């Protein structure tokens, strides 16, 4: 019986591509565009259609699902709701700094395994 082996450089390339040991992907980005507007975006294909609907992100723009928010009286309601929905389906903040930025409605990101 013969044994098939990959050349080491090919094997190394495959392992690098598959390196998922502790990989987290930044897939949800919140960006405050102005004092009155902000947006959330998620890379198309990084979450399921059901997750996208749960997050209430409805528009598509050049490979990104996007949602625009108008800050009515500087209300934090929309960002709080977005974060709670994201946490409910397994998103996490990559660090405490991102969590703090979300609490003050500044730019932040969330990740999902």
C-alpha cells in the first residue's frame, strides 16, 4: 500500500489557510458618521440570512449588509438594541475598549467565531 504525502510547502500553505485554532473574525462594525447619523455593517456571507434579519440589518452596499441610524436627540437606543441582538447570537467584543466605545456610541467592532 502506498502512502500519499504532500510536499511540505504545500502542506504549510494549506495549514495557514485553515488555521482556525483561535480565529475570530471581525464581522460587525459600527461607525458614527456624524453627530446625527451612524451605520452598522456586516460583511455579506459572514453571517446567515436569519442572523442578518435578527440584527435588523436590511440594506446591501458593495458586499456589505448595512443599516443607517438617525440619532433622535442623541438617543442610544439603536446601538443598545444592536449590541443586545448581536450578543444574543454569539457575537463578542474583541476587548474591553470596544465594549466601552459601544457604551458611548463611538465606533466599535464585534466578532463572531
